[in-house]
């Protein structure tokens, strides 16, 4: 795969439980009772099998969605196989994403994700 674009189809919003970081939880708590606690973390609730924020074909909080949603279909890891190396991190891709093969070059998308992630981490340390 060389290209990717979020086509906002909602597949990932229904197939996966959406984990939230402590920073996501802090930002999104203004929406009320939207979290559930699992065995290994906190997640966004689902309604009728879909993320609580996915309605009528769109994400109601797209601009402030959790990190897991921003990164999907890319999984950024600190360790991994050499074939998955991208700079100092390892990138894995969910081949089920319907936006694969569309949009921008994957390398550019990943570069932007890593830079945004680094800035978010830096900002979180200064709160």
C-alpha cells in the first residue's frame, strides 16, 4: 500500500473498541458519561455497536478525536521488526482499513502523525 486517506466510513468506529489515553480522557470528559473501563484501559462507549460519537456517517468530534482514532490505521510502536522501522519507531498497518489505496502517500501521513504525536507529548509534559 502506498496511499491512505480517512474516508470516514465508520468501519473502525464499529469494529474496534476505541482506547483513550489519560490526555484524551481529560479533554473529552466535557461530553459526560462517554467512557467505560476495561481490564486494560479506558475506552469510548458504544451505542448500537458503534462509537458513541459516530452518527449519521460522521464523527461528531473528528477534530478532537482520541489518539487511537487519529493514528488509525497506523500502529506506532517503540519496538518491532526491522521491516516496520520508520525512523525511531515501528509502524504497523491495519490492512482492513477501507481508506488504503486512496489519498496521500503513506510516508507523508506517517511523518505528520509522528510529529503531531511528539508535539502532543511535549505539551502534555508542560501542563
